């Protein structure tokens, strides 16, 4: 079996890592590995050899990679030190009991799948309301059952990147969604992550989601992340998405984590021929937020749309990093990301488009626009095109600036005082960003979150 | 010559753009109830005059004065000029992605009403008012839902300018090349909209390159702007004469 040889390689790596002198291991890395050791027996599916090996592979990969620093090219503009220096513990209390739900949770008009501190809560979820053709299972339950089919779907568990490996070695739960619903069924699901964020111990949780949309099927997945309290925590979520031929998926995410939280999200999307993945992320919360999307276009004519908005205020840091790999001919990728930054907030946009030699007739487009509302706010933008095919159309652009003087004058010439005119244009920039979300209900949910951010940023500007 | 009863009285107005003199001493007065046309070739300073009157940044007044309804216009912020009753219909209306047209119109109207000490209109009152105005201009209500000027055709943009004018009911309108980019049907609709606003209490300054528009909005006076100065003034027949002979003769004389 091909996978067994891979496992052997990884086992060797574990030994390599173990012989490294202990002094070279960063205390934060050592602490995370110790948590893995301590928790391993309690993690779901531990009694199955292949699951244990998978986690050990991940631990070895994490030990090798460590936490990133700004010396890592991918993390040059985002310093994760504050996250690395916080000592988190994984939740140890039982995954049941009453939960105080945070206020202002959006109604997406879709059955909710509830996660609390990284654990699936069927008792709080609306499983009975799931649409036909959408199967939802708990990752923990599948691991516990030792479902071998899962080993194929957890493809990148032992990925070399730090936070994915950290997730793989510590992930306790997640949701496994399999969709076979036809496009006209309009299947939609709302995945909710709640951080209790209470008590005095910062928690870390590592949700691992697996989503498959079968050939010709269609799914709308709305994800929102909220907190019920204000204790710092770390939400390190990984999602692996597979779209079959001509499958479609709309993936709209609202990141409304607590303002003191740390959040790293990594999404891997694999698209077969003619598949379409349409993603939007609104980053409105967290002290440090990193949203990574890796999309691979693996079949002819696949289409990916990655859009989003990042809202900064105070000293918050928001990072969007995308890697789009065109590995098949005649695929299209479209990205538009907008950032609005007030106070001393910072945003990062790194967008890489990688076009393989076989990917002729690639159509790639990337746009990054930022509105800086204060002299102390900052954006770092790094577009990267790596093209090995000769018949492609790829472009990228970036605009960074203040409000448009023409637009401001136009509003003022109609009697609207300058402060109001500015507010209108900022709200308009946000509204325009949300235009990429075609579903009106989801757009309205995101608009509410931007309004909350604007109230904060506005108060900050007035202070 | 400026007279005390003029609604808009411009005296010796000089202005620079990027430190380059564009207006070189303009004298012009428009009494209430009159429509004056400013005609001139490209680069004569027509649009600059419109922008200087409305207070756009980057247009520096270096001399002269402008009195509007007895107030020093040049000392006012753009929004205060609007509240005082001045309106500029833009040659190139600005697109505002993300700003809904209805919201824009209502915010503008209520801002002006607030400054005038009048009660603001609620959403229903506003809708009733704007629907009536749109009907006159042959505009579909669907345009209220769209973002301001985004994806509008040239004619729709100009109609939208006139709609703003009709909603705000300014005392004085400056129309900057309102005819440019319009086909003859759109031109008639826009001109009808403007003519509907003519009245004894309202003054207008119609800036245009061509006589075409003036066949529909017949002015009381026509002024020719050339090289930053008004070189000739006359009645509506002057527009026809210019149409026939062009600006060449005047340019040679100037």
C-alpha cells in the first residue's frame, strides 16, 4: 500500500526529531508537544494504530517546523510571537452542559451545526433540519470508529506547515460533511464555532473539518465564529474541501472572534474539472487573525473565487494569505480582498498564483484594495505570480489609500458635511466589498458585523 | 456688471489650477429668475468656473470676489454652499460604488434641510417626493436601488444629476456641460427637467460648448469665455451666431 511507505518515512522523521538536543526546542514548541503527549490517549481513535501514527507524524512535522517566526517567508509580515508566547491549554472539561451563547449570532436561514470550544455539540445543533443529500458526521465519532475511509480524506494531516501540523496532532473534533444534493435543492448549512472564553486559563482548540461535495452536487456553507466571553483563546481550524467534477460550493465565513483572541484558519480546497468554489471571508475580530486559503484547480475548467474583507481597529492584526495553484488547463481564479484599517491596526495580503506548465489558457486575476483611515494604520501587500505555462492571462493590482477626493467633493457639493461624507464612503467601501456575497441573507449577516466594527472604529477616530 | 440685486455676483474672479492661471478676472452677475449661458471652446476656463463656485479643492482663488445671495461664497465650505442654495450639475458625475442612490439623495436632502432649519423627511415622505420627481424625468424607480452612477449610461448619469437638482431645489444651478454625451431624446428630457425648475426665484448658469442645449434651455443672456475672461456678452442670438461662425474670430480678436 502506498500509504504505508509514507508512514514509514514519517516514523523515521520522528526518530530524527527525537535525537535533536532538547535545548534547541523552543519552549512553546516543547509545551505544545508535551500537551500532545499528555492528551494523546484521550484523543478520539487513539486505539487505532493508523490514527496514532497519523498524529505522531503530525507531531514530528510540528517538531521539525516549530512555530513560524518572521524569518519564515510566509510569515514575514505577520509576527505570531504574541500567540506563541501565550501558554494555552486544551479544553479538559466534558463536552456537554449548558452554554451561554453570545448575542448577535446571525441567522443564516440554515440548520446550525454547533461547536463549543472546538467540540461538536449535537445537542445544540439542528441535525433534524439538515437538507436531503447532506450527511453530517462528527470527526471524533468517525475516528473513534476507526473509519479507514477517513484516512484518505484527511489528506494533508501531516502537512509540513506549523499550524496545520499543530492542528493534526491535537485535533479533537470537527465536522465531516458529505454533500450529494443537486444544485436546485439549494442545500445550506451553518457551521458555528463558539469560544466560551471564560475562566482565567487561555484555551486552544483545533477544529478539523472535512467537506466533500460530490460530482454535480451543490452546497452553501456558512461559517461563523463567535465568543461568549473575553478570556484570550486560540482557534486553530483546518478545513479540507474536495469538490468533484462540476460540483459547486459557496463558502461564506464570518470571523467575529473575541477582540483578545488568536485565530488561524487554513483551508485547502481541491477542485475537479468544471467545479466552482466561491469563498468569502469577513475578518472582523481577533487580536491576531490569519486566514490562509490554498486552492488547487486540478481539473479542466474549474473556477475559484476567493473574496473577502479585513477590518482593522485598535492594535489588531489581520492577515489573508492565499495560494492558488492552477494545475489543469482553462481554469479561472478571481480574487478581490478589501481592507479597512483604523487606529494602529495592520493588515497583510499575500496572494500567490502558481500556474503549472500544463495549465494553458489560465485566467487569473487578483485585486487587493485597502483604505487607511489613520496615519498609524498599515497594510503590507505581496502579490506573487509564478507562471510556467506560456498561454495564460494573469493580472494583479493593488490600491492603497485614503478616501477618494472626487467622491468626497461630490457628496459635500450635495450638502453632506465632510464627516458624514467620509462615513458614507467608508460604509460604501464595505458594502461594495460585500457585493461579492450573492446570498442576500448572508450578506445582511456580514453587514451587521461590519456595522459593529464601524461603531468601534468610528469611536476610535472620534477619541 | 455686478449689481446689488444680483443673486450671484462675480467680480474680478481669478483662479489658478496647479499654479497655472486659468481664470483671469471674470465679471458676471446673474439676477434671480434669469438663465445665463457661458459658452467657450475647450480650455477657456468654463469648468474651472463651475468648480471654483462650488468650492472644489485644488482650484485656488487668487483674486476677486463672489457674492451669493449677499453672502461671501468663497469663504464657505462646499457643503455650506449647497445648503445656501448653490448646486453644480457635474460634467462627469462621480460614481459612488456602495452608496445607494436613494440613501444618497435622502442624506443630501436632509443635510440641506437641517442646515436650513427645516424638518428632515422620513423614508416614506422622501420616497413620495422622489418618486414624483423621477416621474417627471422619465426615470425608472429601479435607479434608486442602484449605487450612485455606477453602471449608469451617460444619459442616466445626467438625468441623475437633474434628479438631485429637482430634489434639493437649489436657489441657483450651475450646469456644467450637461448636454455632453446625450443623444437628442435624452437631451430633451434633461432640458425639460431643467426648464421645469426655472422660476422667478431661481437663477441658473448653463455652461456649454455647443449651442445645441440652448435651443432647449433658452437663456436670457449669453457670455463668451475665452482665455479665462468674458470677451463678449449678448442675448440668446449670440449663441446662434457662435454656432455659425465658431470661436475662431473671437479667438483672433482676443
